[in-house]
């Protein structure tokens, strides 16, 4: 497979008569190594749905109980809320599995991680952990199926609902905190001077030290020439520290502008029409303006028009 993808990369997105890609087949058969190779080397779209049922690879992996592929697909951009032709999402397939399998499934590493992280909320079984993983990575408990019934309604009489609601709420808080951090101006830095080891808490404090505050005219006129020379040496060293600090501040400001630009781009990703080879989707107007994927920063080599 590796040799074939090296020779003909487009094979990673080839479809059979039912519109199923090699990645779908890997999810159906439970081939984790093949799935990882197709995603990383073939750069295939993890959200391509088949033409027969409108099912994506993630939903296929869950339906056919190949749970060891779930984290691979999710961590490479699989849309947990992507519905099939009857409006059923991957999270809803997982709810069905939770009702039928319960603890009767092999524990995967991501399940153990979820039970350790959310055990205090009641995430105890492997099927609980599967739902917790999907919700913590964007699964929407308020998504409707074709009968206009939400997952929250389907789980209303089950004890797993409250832990999942708390996990979904915590994820929303984490996203809000990340956005707040990205929009916070980087103006205060802490540096240590080599001569005294003292800390300067802001640019202004270092500036005041370097300039010597020329308005302090109350210095004694009897200062010796040695003290003046020593003071000049310290002032030159402080000026060098100030120059270094200003350069560092400018670099941080440039990084901040890049982050803000990406956040602003993500806020406009509402109607998805264009798919990149890395597996993520954006609206057409955004795809024409950006040189790299706003989700994973991969350079855009080719796009697929979903319309």
C-alpha cells in the first residue's frame, strides 16, 4: 500500500461503485495500520461519505465495533456530528452500541484515559468511555436525527446522561478559555538581569532603569568619576537587555496576530463546501484566501468541491 501511494497518491481517495474509499474499507475491516497510512501518507479525506448510506469512516468503525480505530479517525479531523442519510451521527451509533454492548468490549488506551479523567463523574465502563471520548472531542448531545429526536432525549432516563452533559459543558469552557487567551495582548514579560538576578516585571520598568530617569536631578554633585563610569557601563548593559526584550516582544506580537487570524477564520467556518486533502472542510470564500488548513496548518496541496 505504501508503494502504491508513493506511485499514485490519488488512490487514497479512489471510490468503488458504492462511493466507498480505502479509508472506509479500513474502518469496516478494522485495519488501524492501513487507516493511519492512508491518512498520513495518502492525505485522504476522513469525512468522505459513501453514496449508498451516506456513512463516514468513523460511523462505520463504530457500527462494526472496530473501536481501536476511533481515536485515529477523531484525532485526524473526523466530524463526529456528520449525519448519514437518515440523520444519524457517529455519536448516535455509539449510543446504540452503549445500549447493546455495555462493558462487553475491549478496553482501548483512549478509553482508559477517559475513565481516569472522568471517573469522578461516573465514567466507569468501556462503553461509557467511548461516549465520553466522542463528546469531549466535539460530539453534540443536542444533534437531531431524522425523527427530530436528540441524543440527550434518547439518554434522558440513563445515568450516563448527566456525566456527558458535564463533559460537554467543560469542553465549551475550555474552548472559551483558549479563545480568551488568544485575544489577550502580550505586553508584560519577566526577565532576569545577569548582574543582580533581579526580575523586571514589565517593559516600562526596564525602560526606566535603562534611561536612568533623567528627571532625578537630586543626585549629589560630588559623585566621583569612577561611579559615573560604572553607571555608564550598567546603563549600556540595560540598553542591550531592552533591545533584546523589544525584539522578543515583537516576535510574540507576530505570533499573536497569526493566532488571532486563525481564530477569526475558524469562527466563519459555518457552511462547508470545500474539502482539503488533510480531511478538513471550510467554506469556499475562506478556502480562496488561506494558504494552509486553519485546523492543522497543513499546506493546501489540493481541494475537493463538495458541491
